[in-house]
C-alpha cells in the first residue's frame, strides 16, 4: 500500500512549522545575544572611563 494523499499535505506543513519555529527561536536568541553584547560593551567602556579618571587624578596629585 502506498502513501495516502494526507502525506502530500502533512509533510510540507510540518516542514514549514519547523522552519517558522526555528526562525522565531533563532531571532529571539540573536536579539538576546545582541542585548548582552551591548551591555558588555557599555560595562567595558565604563571601566575604561573610570580608569582614565583615576589616572588623571593621580597625575594631578603627583604634580602638586
């Protein structure tokens, strides 16, 4: 006995459901990764700026 006509519809529908689910889950993961990268860059910039301020204060105190 061969495949029923339901397979003609069932298989592509399941395939596209999987594609769409993967697209949405992947998009969410990419957005979360971009958000974390932005936070990491902001944190690094804050540390660098703080270090520059301390270095400038040390040079000012040494010159006095």
